[in-house]
DNA sequence: CGGTAAGTTGAGTAGAGTCAAATTTGGTGG
DNA sequence: CCACCAAATTTGACTCTACTCAACTTACCG
C-alpha cells in the first residue's frame, strides 16, 4: 500500500495551471523567479494525511491538483471538516509554527510547497504576495461564514441540497455555463466525508440523498454521478435567502 | 426611541484605545495622519442595526468600543450569528460593494469609519494596512473554523460550556491572569443572541445554563454575572481536544 | 406599581443519531 | 472472465437530544 504517488510534475511557474489563481497570481516574472528558488513539489495519494494538527510546519504551499480537506477532531473522535481545498487554494499560515488542522488528501494531490522562512521573508518585501493572500483569505472567511449558517441552522435535507448546489455552481463556473437548467457533476467526497462537511452522520447523508432522489430533485448514476434536472428547484430545497451569493 | 446615541468621542489616533490592535496597528505617524483625513466616528445605540446585508457600503471601519454581531438569515427568519465584533475588530471588506452580513449593535457601539475608496487607495500604497488586515483576517478565519467545529459537532451542553470558556479566556487575557482557578465575568449577550451564536434555541440555552448551574460547573448572580469556580472543569465540559488553542 | 422584555420551566414531538443488517461496488487474484 | 473480498453505501428499527408550543417568573423602566 505504500507505493509512492507518481508524477510530481515539477513545472515552470509560467506553465503552472494555477498560476493565475494561487497566492502567486499577482507576482511578476522577477518575483516568480524568486518563488521558484524556494519552491518544491510534493505528491500525496488519496486518503493520505498530509499534515497532522500540532505538527511543526516548515512549509506553506498551494494545492496544484486534486482535492484535500481540513479537519478538526474532538477527543472522542467526532470530526468536523473546516475547509475543502481545491487547486490554487493555500495551505498553512505564515508566521505560525504548528499546524492548526489536519490536512487529508481526498484524491491524489500535488502541492507546490514554499519553505516557510524564505516565504515569510519574501512576503515582507513583496506586497503582491500578501495582497493576493489577503484576497484569498477574505474569500475563505466568507465561505466559512456561509458554512456556519449551514451548520447552525439548516436541516439535514437543506444541508445536502446546499452542498449539491455548491458543487453545481462551481461546476457551472468551470464550464462557463450559468447554473440554471440541467446541471451534471460528480460528487468528490464519500458519504462519510460529506457527513463531516455537513455536521451529520453518514447514515443521514445517505437517507437524505435517497429522499432527494425519490423526490426527483436529483438523479443518480452509480453513487457519485449526479444530474440536477432543475437547478432552481435545488436552490429552493437549499433554503437559502434568494440571490445565491453576492460578490462585488 | 430615536434619540441619538451621544458622545461619538472623536479622538486623536494617538490617544485611541484601539490604536495598537486595530487595522492601523502597524501604521507610522505619517500614515496615521493620512488615515485621519478619511476617518470619522459614528455611534450606535444597543439593539440598532448598523448595516443591513445587501446595503451599499461606502465605508469600512473599526469597532472602537462596544460589541456588535454579524448575522445571516434564512428566508423564514432562522438566524445564525457568524461574527462577534469586539473593540479593534474590522468591519467591511475592501473592494466589496455591498454588505454581505447584517451588523447589529449588542451594546452601545462607537465605530471609526474610513471612507471606502480613499481607504482602498491607501491600501494599495501602504503595505502596513494590508499586512495588519491579513493578520486579523487569518485570526478571524481560525476563529470561524473553531466555531464550525462547535456548530457541527458539539452537544448543546458542550456548546454552552465552550462559549463560557471563550468568554472566560478572553476575560483572563484582559486581566492578564491566566484562566485556571476561579474566573468571573458577565455574559455580554442575551439568551437569544447566545442561541444565534451557538445554533440553538433560546429555550435550550436557558435549560443548559440551568443544568451547568445545577451541576456546580458555574454559579450565577442575576442572569448575567457568571462565576466559574474551576475553569479546567469547564474546559472538560466543553469537550475540546485538550490544549485550548495553539497560537504560534 | 404596572407593563414589557428577558428568562425559566414543563409537556409533548420530531428530526437526526445509534446500532445493526443487508446490499452494492470496485478491485484482486485465480 | 469470473468468484470473492473489503469498503462503501443503503435501509430498517429504535432512541434520544433538542425543538416547539405554552405557561409562568423575574427584572427592569418609566
């Protein structure tokens, strides 16, 4: 089982798929060159824990490909996901010694890591990095607050519908289609991971997915492939306050 | 009822009580002078809504004194608090047109407001502001994630204990005593606001406070004044994973 | 001293959790 | 290609925590 994940695919920053969305997005050629000096790639296979809460962190970095989750755990094992990391998302906190959360690879993951101290030094001198990181952190904070509303006040059915709506909306953005009529995507998470995301048990997740299927809000092929025939219907089920997220 | 709250107490930045903790913390004398050009004070009385979600925002700012809360609401009125703003906390998001959350004064509040466009321009040229805002935003994100664990996975009793522990810890920091043996403080929120903070109903909040009182975990004088005879006992009740918050 | 808002307590209910069993699926080795 | 295994998922039966609705108490303000 310990076979190494392969193909770390070190690249030139210029060809990096997350070049324009990651923490380096605002950097100019010269700054990228500096980053290049302190960066290295690491790969992890699905299921592997990249970082344990409390571990010393000697790097920060960006997810280049794959999906990872941030989790927190109570003493008795109850687990709550507190972040879902997609390509270009940032991992770690400059200035912090020890990891605050577990980071677990959901799929195979490639990370672009920066040695922490050089990165911190560079942040001091290179406003572009801090500016972009601020932007990204504010976005994450907004996402976290939306998530808090879900965790604190939504029913199980609404939680599932909301999660599906998030995935559908993201997928629509990637396809540059607007999420309106039919939307199709794959669930990136197991039922258990969805439960940890939503603050439910995996049984409840399963039951509510079945209920949404029974009520024709979604169709399933296999366990993971979802078709939403009417996205507005799904949004109603999600219970959100109309609009669907203002960003401006 | 519409009497204006009084004493906006405009001040010199040099004498400002939040000078060293707010978004201006890293600014030098010359930068403070610039900020002074674009700032003004506003006061709000307890209970007043400072900002409605969706409103156009022409300012950002800092809480100078008092307490405010950020809330989100579902169509049917279910409300979740997503931020509790104490003196020095920042309100608003540079670059955003419309407010994303309701901001409600819990007590009488004084805010130091900066006109948005000049502030944004200044951020471009003055790294100190963005740097400090990044630090503060990362802190808020950590707090939000702790909060997500509470909302998603803790029992009602644990939620109450956790909230009391947060208040007790903050109080200990202010008194520069370490939160260990006996801790005393006042609840800043009504039962209803606590419920919105914790994702509970106000009846459940009341019942669980009564239960903690019955079990001698806390003592109450009046409805608001709390004595925690044994802080470690309270932390056990909060169910947290030992330590109690690493920052480094 | 009354009136109102805040808080407490009680009784009954419902939604999500727990424990357990059945089913499906994807991968493996023959 | 097929049988088999382990993991993921679904479903059922039952329980229990927190919610709802309602009555009552307390504290505060004019």
